[in-house]
C-alpha cells in the first residue's frame, strides 16, 4: 500500500524539480574581463543571475575548467582581450545541456581560486571572479634598486607610491566618466619620475598597471620593498558636484574625526569588497600588537609629512581641508612606516575632473607631493641614508668651489663633473639654470 503511494510521489517530485530546473533563470555570461598584474591574473565573468559553479585545473596541457550551471554564453569568446596575460586561449562548450563550460588554456601551472560577487553601485551584474596565481609568488616583490654612492656608501630613501584602486575596481568616476584608477596612476607615475631625478631617493610603485591589489597587500608590498614612507594617491567623489579641493589623510586609531572622513573611510575600505578580493585577516593579532607599539611615532611623522605636503598643495589647488585629516583607511595601517593618503581633488566636480585629466595638473600635483616629502626628509632623514650623510658630514668634505667663467652653462658644468643638473641645482639652492660670470657655485665631491 505504502509502496504504491511512494512511486507516484517520487515521480511527481522529479517532475517538480525538473520544472524548477526549466524555470530557473539563466545565468548568462554577458562579458568577460581579464586583468593582468605582475604576479597574477584575474578573470571576471559578468552574469545575469547568481549560479552554482565548479572550477578545477587540468594538466598536460595546463588548463582551468569553469562549469556554470544553467548558463549560456552571450559574450563572444573571441573578443576577450588575452594579449600579455597568462591565459593563451579561451573556449566554451556544453558537457550537458544545463552546463556551460569555459576552458582557459594556460602557459604554465597556476593556482586557481574563485569567489562570487553580488551587484553593487558600480557593477549591476552578478560577477564570478577567478584568480590565477603562480604557486610561489606570495612573497615575490620586484627588487628595489638600493643606490649606493661613493660619498657615503649610504642608501636611498625609498618612497612607496600607491595608486589607488585599479583593474576591476575603477574607484570614483566623474561626470565625463573619468575613472579615478586612471588619473591616480598617471599622478603616481609623475611622482615616480620626479623622485627618480632626485639624488638620495628611490621610488617604488605599488601598482604599475591596470589591475587590482588588496589594501593589506599594498602595505605588505611597500614594507617588503623596505619603504621609508607610503603615499596612497586617490581622487574624491561626493554626491554634490560642488564639493572640491584636495585633502591629506593620516590613519586615526580612534576612528574618523569627522562625518565626511568617516564616510570616506568606509568608501575606501569597501574597495576590498568592490574589487572583490577576499580579506585575509589571519595575522591581524600580530599586526595589531605591532601597530600599538609604533603607531604613535609613525602617526606623528605622517602628520608632519602631511603638513608639509598640504603647504605645497595649497599653492596649486583649493584645500578641501586645511588640516591633515584622520581616517581609518586600511591602506594606512602600516605600523612600521609613516603613511599618508592624498585625495588629489574631487573627480565628481566638473572643473576638477577636467584638471585631473591634464598632464600639466598631474605634474603639479605630483610636484607638490614630492616637495612636501623632500621638505620632511631633509629635516628628518632616516638613519643610514644619503640624505642623512649629507646633513651630518662637515660641509667642506662634501664640495669644492668653482667660479663661473664666460661661456659656462650649468648643464655643461654638471656634465663635466659627472653629476645630474638637478642635483647641482639643489646643492646650490638654485631655482633655475641661471648663472652669471664671477658667481661662486659649489660642486659636490663624488
Ligand atoms: Zn579612492
């Protein structure tokens, strides 16, 4: 009796499940983007619906297989930009009628991980993020040139430059669709150039292209490069287009000091969610302990550098905040390194969006940050650096006098003595290349 009832019930259940299977909305793949960083590759699929997925690697040859339930491919695989990425090919197929299979051909064996993301303000679609990493790249950091000079065998001051956002995380955007990630990278590159020209300094770029890096990973990279200072470059956005001006933030350990700062802190910290990287907090306890030990010293240093930068920013731009602000930005949580976040203007303000897009303004902005950094480190050079050696070595040992003769030019004198013209200018406190006959200048001994 019971048996006679179970069978039709089971049949009915199968039918119901089958119906649901048919009724379930398709998780169509609308677009695929690939972001390549020096260490890893991130593949992002835009989906019309959330769906189950399976992902597994295959070897000989190296491949990664992504199976999506109830999915169809709307994007054209041929249009996915794979040049200069770790993925050499992308194919699709249907192992059964409810499954979309995407096969990635790889040039080498890579570790694969994945996670789904829900829609947000920036991305209206569901997303599936697939990360491909070399098995041994966790600690790899490009080596930083440690310039050693004959004068003192002293090292350079290393300035880590962090261009905010990148890749899948565009940051704020302007009324003309300027993306924060692009303008801040341009400013960061200008600052890198400026620092490269300055004796005693070596820049380290945390992000070099259009890809995302986790916030904690950014400070880790700066620390691994032995940076003496980290500056994170951003551009603001606000719901009112009238908001404008630049501002400088240091980490607050008691939370944000104003409503705006708090709003901003949340916004910037959410980048880890927007960018879609999983937060790895397992050594947070160690970080917190270190943080308590040296945070006070680092915060005071950061505030001083921030004050110096504001002084120069005030000459080229309106200051949104005249004081160094404090906020709980994760990227500033570097216990052993002073760190600042510079908001270079409001990209949501039409006039500032226009300016931020010009090379001239990007250079001015980078120049102000550079001048502030230099002012601070000239007065407070870290131990063992060339800048410190220059301060503490008696002046006569460092230079000799030269009297300008007819026909001399500053650039020719620089070449003749084997030094850079900017170094010669700086050494003599000259604002430009103007010299006059009979003038005595100092030539650094090398
Ligand atoms: Zn930002």
